[in-house]
């Protein structure tokens, strides 16, 4: 038996021992986020500006904007973060719904690729359409809604203990300003 075969056998035994202990390796991608603002209505522009205003409401829920603070890819292949893969764990059920695309804002993160073995700080913000049986339960500064992402670990930033609740509508420039806070 060669040294190479012996080493390969040792590696297999070590992997089997880890699997038997039930200790799973952490996901290679870690995503930190913070909840920025909860709001019920989105307007196409600032209502104090000239021009017709079109609005979209969250219906049976609330729009929640999150700032993606850091994505760390410890894997061996590139990782592409896509906002529509993020699932909100709302009180009315889990959902990957988002705010309609006709209301884009500066800083909105649709997708970003993080190279293997690297990280990316503050790539942008996402807006999820969180379901709630009673939307008013999300209309307070302590209404924190967690997120999850397939094949990655999402964790809330340590200082993320409250959120802003907008009275009245949001619009793209307002969200862009809040995204940069």
C-alpha cells in the first residue's frame, strides 16, 4: 500500500467520523443583514413633486427593506446572491415575494456575484413583501422579520434591534436615502 492510498484511507475515516457524530459543516456562504424600514405603500415618486402619483400597497402584509451588510463566500466556487431567492419568515407565512419592479431605487440589489474565498461589504438593499394576517402587527419598531436563503446562512446583524416604520408612503428616492443610512 502506498503512502497516497494510506492518506486517502485516513481522510475517508475522518469524514466518516464527522458524519457519524452528526456535525454538519457550516454552509460555505454567510450573509449578514439588517432590517431598515417597514412600510405599507409605495409611490412611483415623491407626492410633493409634480406629476401623477401611482401607488402600490402591500395588501395582506407589509413591505420591508433590508440592507445586506456582508456576504462571505468561503466556498470553492462563485456564489450569486439573488434577491428573489431570499425568503421572509413572516407571521402570515413564508414568502419570497418582492416589491414590484416598476418601483426601482438606487441601491436596490437584484443580484451580485461573490467570488470564491472572498467577501463583499454592503452590496445593497432588498425589499420583501412580507405576509401577515394582520398587517398592523408589522407596523411597529419591534416588528423584526427574519430571512433565510437556500444553501446559505443568513444572520441578523448584532445591533439590529429595531426598525423604522414609515407613516405614509415610500418612494424610490426615500428608499435610496434609507438604504445608505
